[in-house]
C-alpha cells in the first residue's frame, strides 16, 4: 500500500522530468500488488496513463481512473482525470473526442471555480484548435490562459500561454513575436526542469528561426531536438 501511495504521488515528477522508463516501471509494479480500488489506485492509473505510450493501455487506464473518481465522488480529481484522458485521446489521434472532452472539462472546471483545472483544460482546447488550423479561435483562449498565470502562478499555464501565442503569431508570419513567446516558454521550462517540454519549445524556436531566414540555426535546433527524443525513447514525438 505504501509503494502504491508513493508511486502515485511521484507520477507528476517522472512526467515533468521526462523519466518515462523509470516511471512506467515503478507505476506498473505498484499496480501489480493486490489492493482495493480507491484513490491511490485511481491516482496511479492516471499517472501511468500519462507516462506510458502504449495507446490501448493508455486509454483504458484513464477510463478506469475516471470511473473510480466518479464512484468516490471527488469532483476535483475527476476533472483532472478527464483532462488527462483528453490528452491521451489527442495522442492517439482522436482529435474530435479529445476536443469534446476538453470543452466539457472547461465548463466543469468553471462550475467548480478551480482556476488551475480550468487552465489545464483551456490548454487542451488551444492545442486542438491550433492542430486543426483554427488560430483565430485559439488566440483569445491563449491570451486568457496567459493572463490567468498572474492569479495562480501556475507555471504549466505560463508555458502553455506562451506556447500557443507563439503558434498564433507564427500563423500570422510574425516570426519575431513567435520567437519572443517561445523564448519565454523555454525559460520557464528550464526553470522547472521539464525536459520534454523544453525540446518542444526548442523545436518551436527552430520554426521561428526558419521564418526569420536563419536556416542554419533552424536545422541545428531541429537536429538537437530529434537526437534528444531518440535519447528519451519518445515514440509519440510531435511531428
């Protein structure tokens, strides 16, 4: 039981520091022990679903976690688990379902008055809007996300706000502004040690450099990111 409790509590750490192999092994070991279905199991399932890259297992773990939180009646944890499911669906290519989950979660988080959960779900909606080319709809939400960090000091939202504002600026071919937001996002990820997110922001800097005519810089940055993804063993790296 203590192992399950500790592993579930450390899930965020393994994810944030990109320790995917160790995190997956530890979480799977913790779940292998016979324990009753409760909050410790639900939290561990969510963590494993976020770290492991097996698509079938990923979705089933999130769905089981959601069922457990719903049974337990914990609305805050339920909202967090639904948010995690949204990202899993996006990773698996189910964009329509992912967007539906995120949009429902935005309303749920607003009803709970939980700003951190609201910011996470807004990030998901922004991601889906950007991925489908709806930049005009994404930018106001990205601005809301960026502004919310002044109240919550949520570093994840801070990164997301800059990330999507950079995407929107890139779409308008304002590569100087796009680079500014990417550098801001990268600075925050360096401060918190999120290696995977660092690589994503560096790839964004490569795009901005290409737009600004710095082709050699762009290729070097892209090559460094590709090498880091191989080192991390990331199979679902962004294209």
